[in-house]
C-alpha cells in the first residue's frame, strides 16, 4: 500500500475484547483487526500488512478502494445519496440499462444485499407462476440444490441443507424441493406442473467452490425451457468477473431467465444487488407489491454503473483467466503435499486440506500469522478468492506461503 500507516489508540486484542459484550456472535472472524486497505492488501491497527486472498467473498473483485469506484462514490456523495423510490433519481435509469446490457437481459429490480435479491426472485418467480404459467394459487414450488448457499434469511434457510444455518430457526417456509447438485435426472424428476423455477448457483461457493460437470448448466437451461419453468442463476458470488467470464453461466453459453447479482456490484463500497430478468418475468410486479427504501439509491447506482464500466472493458475477466492458470498450477503442485484436492475456476478455488495437517480454521490462522488472509469452510476446506487486481508476484507469494504452512504444520 502507498498510504501511510494509521495507528489506532487501541490494540487489536483490545478491540477484539471490546466486541465481545456488544456484538452478536453470528460470525467467527480470524483475530485480525483491519484498519486500512488498498488494492489486494490490508493493514491492521498495529500497522501489520496482509495479502487479502478472500476479497470479501467476492465483494471486492476490483480490490480495496479501486480509484475509479472511489471517484464515482465521491462525486455522487457531493450531489445526492438517497431519495427512496418515492421519487425518480437521475442515476437509476443508466444503472439499470447498463446492468441489463451486461447480462443480456431486459429489466432490472435493484435491491441492496444478495439475500434480498434471492428473496425478491422467489417472490417474482411465484407471481410469474400464478399469472403467466397458470399454477393454482399458493401451490407454486421452486426446486433448489443441496448444499446451496443463497443467504440466511428465514425463507432462504428453509431450503438450506446446512444445519448450522437451520437449527433453531423453524418453522420453515414451504414450497421448495431440494435435489442433489449436478444431477440432471434428479432435477427432472422434481419438476412438475407446480414448478415456478429452478434456483441454483452455477458454482457453489460456500460449499467449497463446487463446480458442476460440463453440460450441467446447459442441461438445466434445456430442462427448464422444455418444462416451462424459470431458470434462476444465483451469480452473487460467481458473477462479475470472478471466474474469468462476466457471468459463470457463460462458460456454457447459457442465458438464464433470471440472474441474481450482488457483492461485487457494489465495488466493495456500498451494498448493491439486483434481480435481472426477461421482461415477461419482471413485468409481473406492480406498484406496492415489492420495494426497498434504499434499493436503487443514487449512490448505489453511481457505484454500480462504475462497476459495469470496468467490466465492459473485459480487462478483469481476462485477468481472472490468466491469473487463474497460475493459481491452478500452484495448487496442482501442492496436491499430495498437504492438499488432498482442489476445485478452481478463474481466480476462485476451494482447497481441501489434509486433516492430518490441520483443520481449515487452523490453516487459515497459520496463514494469517504469515500475512495471508483466507477463510475456511466445511471443516478442512479453505477458499481462495483474491481481488482480480492481484499481481502474479503476490499470487506466487501466497501460494509459496501456503506451501510453507502445509510443510511445517498449522500450529
């Protein structure tokens, strides 16, 4: 980073202790307190630097404080930040047009968080099923995949198979059928005349960056088209350059009926999400049936438009492809040397650590002590999702550090 170090009046340990009595314990963060960041690097309150290999679960695809995005935010802050949708604002139409063009779809429903986009898509799919498909009232179903992660709201955890997300939060919302991921036969068997939509992640991120077989997404598209239901692709983590394409579904030349965007759409600055769909689908919504005070606010629209401008150049998609080769090669060299296996596409990987060496949490803590930030999931798996701006030198350094940690053990 080029910025001067900033020292807090309180140490990392003091700040972590201060959180205990006042913050709900819904996360288990690594014991690092970040105070400043730029590009692919962050700095803690004591001035120690870390390479960010998580990038806010893909919310920071363009790195911390990308100059074009910061400039767009500053410029808009001096003009207008919020009107609510009670009035029009001068940034929203351009934002919606750019997102529709980027995805090859027609209409945009702007929201804030990824979970809001998923919840909105569930409502829209049900409304479409009743008004367009002719499903009897209150009988619409949506087919989802096991091991999914679409958020943690009450409706969404109703169709999660992760007991840590479900236990203690029932009763659950009905209307969902869960089938194995990457299983077209099971999917076909679950679809009937009540099916409004199939909702899947093109790549399952939280499950450990699980990539389906070639042809699976094409099969989902063909099956949903043939049976007359919607294909909803949750691209909240996988989209906007992460996999080397603008959208992960593009690896199979698939255009869903509905695409869900979030995380990187806000550039790591503000929460921005969107339901993007064919006109026939989103036109089922009428005034008063759905809304959001902050959805489509001018600041979000300005930053989101700047994000789309970055992606329109193709630079970040190419960078994810090129650096992704380096990432895969580096991980391949570690298989059998502490890595049991991995799955990678673009600059996104799930790495299965040999449990004899350590848990995913222990390896993450060891990497943190060596200046590399990653996050564990599902026991012995760690996720790597660096900013798409990461240099080859920094990526090699991260892989070398992982090799050292695996060789010396996690403790």
